[in-house]
């Protein structure tokens, strides 16, 4: 653990710099910007197995928000099914 990192009351690693949580969200969003349709389940599978239930739930919530935002912005096509 670096000097800039600490753990919260749930034992999750908290950093003053971007956390693994933030990096996963940024990576997910970058994939959307690059024209891909990243999978939420695949991104969740990349999380640390030691992450708490609350932390994974928060990540899921953020990923769903990003996913919906980009799906709403994307032009509709016959090849892309509706949710």
C-alpha cells in the first residue's frame, strides 16, 4: 500500500489517485467511445475477487448508467437489437 492509499471501514482500498473502480469505469466508457459495445458482465468479472458486495454493487450501478447513456446516444440500426 502506498502513502496515498488507505482502507475504508469495509476494507476496500481507497486511493487519492484514480482507483481500480474508476479505471474500470473509464475503460468501459472508452470502449463505448471507440465504437465498441462493452459487456457489463465482462467488466464485473475483471474486478478483484476481494471487492466487497457494496463495492461491486456500486460498480454495477455506474456501469449500467454509462451503458444506458451510450445506448441512448447511439443511432438505431437494424443490426442492433433493442434491450
